[in-house]
C-alpha cells in the first residue's frame, strides 16, 4: 500500500522470491509506470476475493515543521480498513513506514477498526516491520538486509513474518511491542544524523585551523570505542564520567569558542550530561532518604 521507493523495492523483492504481489498507489501515473514494467499495479485495494494476505503500509510520512505529516498515511490506512470490511479472509497489516512510537497500536489500529468494523487480533492481525532501505540502493537493501525488525503483540504474527522475511538473510530482532520497533527506526535515523552533524562540527574546527579532517576522522573511527564497540554507551540513564570525557568535552568547547567556531552539538552533549547527573543525584538522594534508619524521639 503505497508504491514509492520503499513500496516498490519491497514488492519487487517479494515478487523475486516467488510471492504474489499487488502494488497499490493513488497516483495513476505511478500505476501506469509500474504496469509498463509488467507489475500488477492498481489504484485501489480490493480484498473481496483475496486469500489471507500480508498488507504492507509503505505510505509517505514526511515531516511538517516539527512533526510527522500523517495525512497520506492515515488516508491509506483508512482505505485498507475499508478493504478489510469486504473481505472474508483474515489479513495481516504491517506498518513499514517510519512513524513515531505508538502509531501502530494507536492511530493505525484505531483507523483500521473504525473503517473495517473489525477488532485487531480477531478480524485482522497487526504488526510493525520498519524498513532500513537507502534511497540509492533500496532494491539491493531489501534483497540483502543487514537487520530485520519485527514486532507484534501476537507471537503467531511475529513467527509468520519471520518465516516470510528470514530467507532474505540478515540479523533478525523481534519485539512484543510495536512501539519498540517504531522507536528502533526513529533512533536508527537520528543516530546517523547525529553522527554526520558531529563530524560536520569537527570539520568546521579543522577548517578554522587549516587541517584536513579526512585522515583524522578515519583514524578516530578506528580508535574510539564508541565506533568499534556496538555496546559502548548505549545504556541510557547514566551520565558519562571519569576524567577524560568531562574534561575534553568542556575543554574543546572552550577551545572552539576561542577560535570563533560555535559547536551547538557539543554544547548539547555537555548540557545533556549535566541533566543526567542531576537526575542520578536526585535518584540517589531519594533512595538514601527511603533507606535511612528512623530516628526515635524521646
């Protein structure tokens, strides 16, 4: 449902694996383009004669200022709900679009139930399977994924989707809460964005002092534990400590300021750590108060 870059790569990947695939898109020019390529493409979803099927929501969710614009996503989900109402089969609806945590069991479930007259888990099954496709290599990324994430409250749904997707390879991670899978995708993209912005800030400093950042960054990518150890720094709830990290984050921030380079990302790193230190301090004090021995009054 939705045959842009992600939907097309997903559908063609399943088609190549021997599955029957129908591409749905409201754009008639896109439908004609897909039909010209020999694909089964239609402007509307019709499930009246379809057997039990898996419906992937690969609808656009662009940002609108500081939020996700779910206009097209909601309209497409509603169309799926209406199609479910006229189907005798039990279908599985899978959210593949990038959405904020809670969307699958919130908006999607509500819209599907409203338009189908059915209840999730009984009249249809619901799951999250976020995509990790790059626009320039979407087809190849689908055929050879490095990670597949599946989440559903229903273990049978998880198992069925794992059976469907496992043949493509890659590491499989499953969750029982769709919000976890949605969070994975958001954090995945944001982490990549943060890393790019980090090195762009460092590039600004290197430019200011006449250094070539490329060999420096390549070396740090091999020397920093945060780059070579996947487990390093991923347990939230505690600030960084010791001697080096507090010293160098603050010291380098001052150095950059002295040469006229603003580093808002590094400043945010320090500020976030300060906030976590305050949180941990309050938690420790609260525990100490609860466990302190009582004082008897005469």
